[in-house]
C-alpha cells in the first residue's frame, strides 16, 4: 500500500483568493509578528502588502455604516450653514437697497436741515 502524498499547496496569486479565504488568512495573521508571520505568508504565497490591502478593504467594508452616518451629519451641517448664509445674504442685500434708496431720496429732496427756512429767518 502506498502512503497518501501530503497535499502540497501551490501558491496562488492574491487576485485568485475568495473573500472568505482572505478573511480567514487575516484572522490567522492577526497577532502574528516577525518570523511567525513570515512563515504564514510564505506558506500561503501572499505578500505582507497584500495582507495590508485586504485588511484595509475589510475595514472599509465593515465601516461603511458609520461613514454614512458621519457623512450625513456633515451634510446636515453643511445644509444648515448654507441656509444661514442665504439668510444673511438676503439681509445684506436688503440693507444695501435701503441705503441706496436713502441716498437717492436725499439727492432728490436734499437735506431737510439746509433747505428749510426757520420761522426766525423771516
């Protein structure tokens, strides 16, 4: 009887890994450092940079919910500030229009103090 041959893993390219396999490898690599991490990476045929990319992608995928709420809070604040800016712009435009009108009235009617005669001047 022949002995079963030990299964030899053929290293795969990082793009050939399924998401479940990536997560499993990330879990196995967590907490490993130095030689132990190097041995795992060599055995699996993965570079440490690939592991970092997978970790980042997993964190982004898991963090999308909190990012959305942060974005929505920021968007809400931006809308509030834009409304306030619009209100102030309108108030400024109204004030400018009133000042222009006041100037035109003064030009047309003149200064009341200068043009009117007092009763004592008779």
